[in-house]
């Protein structure tokens, strides 16, 4: 009997698509999308495919994305409800987190064409 061993999830930044992706066995399992503005990375959407639900992948994805934001010298603006909730539980990113303002929301809507 042989056991299948899954590889550890891998998070990568995909700049030309404005997102971070999490891969499981080389398949994209989820993403968190952003736009950059004035030294701030504005996160607006996070999703994990239903086939990968319940594995904690969203938390791994967001934590590694926020760690990358810190390493890049940027700040975080959590428009995405998942990212905002993650930040309330992970205060280690509080020093680089900015509030969501009406002005940021207007700018983001214009950038996304909504």
C-alpha cells in the first residue's frame, strides 16, 4: 500500500495580475487580490476554491501575503472582510495597517471599474 503525500502549499505573488496565489500540488487553490496606491497595498478580495475548503489555506495565504507586504516596505489596507478579520486576530501586522476610508473605497471602485 502506498500513501500519497501532499506537498506543502506554496504562496506566490503574481504582480501582473495584482494578486497572491496559493498552490496545492501545483494547482491554484485560492487567491487574495490587491491594488497598490501610495505605498499601500489595498486588499479587496480573498477566495479559496471549494475543493480546498477547510484546510486553513486562506490563513496561510493571507499571512504570507502580509509578510511579503512588510518585506516590501508597504502598508496594508484591509478592504477584504477576510483580511480585516485576519488582522484583528494577528496584531503583529497592526504597525503596518491603515484604516479603510471612504476615499480609498472610491479610489478602489474607480480602479476596478465598479
